[in-house]
């Protein structure tokens, strides 16, 4: 993998053509963790919500209902690195069902970094659901290293809230109606000391965070694939009144895949 932006491996004169010749090699997990480190408290807000998504060249966020066919081994290493840095992974109920989500695991490669940051051995997983139509017998709920959270609205079905609590799942009310309100979700997680936030989708959940104005960063992998069809985009929901501009923070490339970071301006 090589970094295309910002260029740090060579000095380019003001008059010379800008050509990037950064070394193409496999990055260590430590190098990836440094590249994707959360902003320090003095550099950013108290909480930081980043999204990690993959898209084909023609805008598909998935193929045959899953993201794996348009991903790559390096994309999955970055996926693991972002998890290794986060306090909590926020994911929609539909993505839990489609992708077969399991609990986040502790990884030795990130143990020292997490301990130095005052983090537990692995990130918690917070599942967002209005209906709570979930199987609470899944390992995600029964055997997580860090207890799984369930984010829902105040008017969620009482019998499903009761079923979740009886299964030992902590239910967090983060909305006045049935749906979760993005800013309330971020605040509720922050109250539990979870301020380094990562969402892995799906597209409907990401759209809610965008329209709610709480997304700070997008880590987008652009896959060199074309899928056609009618697959969802990475964000699928009502459009914002005025498009919000993000600034490019980083671009890395490997085997035609572009690994980008965009941050709120």
C-alpha cells in the first residue's frame, strides 16, 4: 500500500510537476493505527463519530446484499484497525442480520494502545433498532467480551425491551419516539464513557447520522469494481437540505483500491 495524500515520502519543489512515488508495501497494523488515530481531545470535539464504508465505482455499497464481494484483504485489515481504535461500534439491526455480526474480539496487536488510551480490551457493539426484531440468543448478545448495547426509542415495543433485558442486554433509550435520534444516541454513548465512535452502517443508519449532523469523519474504501444493478448507496435515506462539505484528509492505494478519509470542514 502507498500513501497518495498527503505526500510525506518526498519533497516536491514549487515548480516541479507533482508526482507521487511513495513506496508500495504492506503496512504494519501499528502504521495503520497511527494513520487512523482519532483526533486528540485538544484537536477535536469531545466525541468523534467516524463511519467506515466501502463502495464500488458505480456507487454500490454491497453486492448480493453483502459488502464482502466488493471488499479486499487490505480493506478488512483497515476494518479491523478501525475497530481496534474505537470505544464502540454502532451498527443497524438489518446489518446485524445480513452480515451475521458477532462480538468484537480483543486483539493483541492493539492491547497496549488501548490500555494507554484507557480503553477496555475490545470495543462494545451498539445495535440500533426501532422494532427490536432481533434474536437475543445470538452470540452478539449472549457471549460478548464487552456487553452489547441496544439503542432504541422511548416508544419501542415494551415486550421486546423486556425480552432484551431478560437476556442481559442493556437497553439504551435514545429517542422520544420509536426511532433513535442521532444526537441523543451520541450523547447516551458519551455518558457511558464511549467517545471514540465507529459506525459500520448499514446505509440507512449512516443516512440518519448524516441528516442528524453528527458524522465527523467518513473512511471510504473505493473498490475498483462495477456491479450495475440496484444496490444501495453507502447512505440511503432522506436527503439533507444543503449538502455538507467534508475535506479530504488522506488517500492510500493498493491494487486499485483507494482508502480515503474525509473529515467535517
